């Protein structure tokens, strides 16, 4: 399957901890996007990378950081976790800047 | 700041009835608008974009700049149309950010 792959699918952790979410884009896609979906909040744009460089930044907290590696996979790091960080985190990729994003299945983070 | 509003969280219609999913946006420039759909147990995927002016699965959407709206319409709903629908905005060709609305869950009653 050459679609967007996200790991882990589910993650349960405690407040104050740090986690890393990983995303592998579709083959050939240079752009990676991260979105957060909380209850009743819809899809909130966090950050976007193109070929290793940050291109757009949304409402990403300072406790969160991301990067895209030379092999184009991306990681989203969430630290000093709070209960409110519990959400579904989506990664998406695209080849061209047409607005057509290809989404992964998401990583569900639960902070207890 | 750009914003996308989908006023209905849930919309229920009978099979064969017309469907209109509302989307309003706020952006002062020339936006690009999209509709994304997520069927049960599937990934979020692009349904259509206003630039293409295409009809996908019988759905159409017209960008109304005067009313800042991009409503999604279908004349006759089918059961397989039941899904979560998201309207999204891209603030111009040079922008990389896609802003989504909160989504509307469409339920088609057989």
C-alpha cells in the first residue's frame, strides 16, 4: 500500500509525558501536513512541510514540534502533555500544491 | 484570518430527496474551495474542488463570492452518500494551508 501511513494507530499516555507520532507520505509526495481533530473542534491545521522545509504554520502549540526528514517521513513531537491534547492526529501528503491532500488513518492519542 | 463555517452538525434526509450541505467562508482574497468526504471506515478524501467545476457522484458546488458560500448539492440523495462532509478553504494558489470546517454528518434514511 503506497498510501499515507501513520504510526502508532493508538497511544495512551499520562499527563506530562512526551510522545512522537510518525508519518510516511505517499510515494513521490513532497509535502506533509499535520492536523489535530479534537471533539467538536474539527480539523485544526498544525503545520506543513515541503521537502524538509517548514512552509506553513497553524495553531501549533509551543509544546509541539515537527520535522520532515530527508527520506520525507515526518514526525510530530508532543511534549508536556495535557488532558486537552487528547485527540486524533492526522497526517496528509500531497504532490502538488493543488489543495488535494491524501490523508492517513490518524493516530489517536489519549492522555490520562 | 480565514475561517470556514458549516452550520449543520447533522443533516438527515430521505433517500431520493435533494441534499444541500451548507458552507460559508470568510476570507478577503481569492480563495480556493473544496469539499472533502469521509465514508464509514475510510480515509478522508477529496470530493470536489470549485476550480474544476466538476460533478462527482452527482454532487456539485458553486462558489458564490457575493455570499461567501460554497454549498454542496445533490438532487437525489442515495444511501451510499451517508458520510461526514468537510468544506475546506485554501487562501489562493500560493498558499499551502488548507483550513477545514467542523464538518456535517449526512445521514440518508432509506
